[in-house]
């Protein structure tokens, strides 16, 4: 599956110190890369009330995703308590 990492996503992961969390994030990105369609990703959940926004849970963190033009964008990577303040963009 085609995907891109947005600038804010990259900035979010720069601040992470937990090596296990970073390793789980890498594994998740690899799974997304290997998937042919969104249906191949069982751990992705669609956000209610939005057509193009999704999330993936990793421990106490969430990956905010958006699908545009058949490309999956990694938008944000934040703690569960903060993600919905910034994602989806208001």
C-alpha cells in the first residue's frame, strides 16, 4: 500500500524516547507497507463521523491516518489523551 509520512507525524516521533514504542511503530508501518488494501489491516479503526480518517492503537499512543487519492497518510502520532485534540484537523 502506498503511504506517506507527514511533517507533523515525523515531528511527533522525534520526541519519543521509548525504544519499545518506536519498535512497535516500525512494525506497524511495515505491516501497512505490505498490505494491499485497508481490509488487510485488521487493527485499523475508522473514526466515527469522518469519511477519510482512521486510527491505529499502539499501547497508550494512537496513529492518526488519512486516506486521500488512494494514498495512506500518517498524520499524527500522539498519546491517547492528546490525539483527539489535534486529529483529525479541525
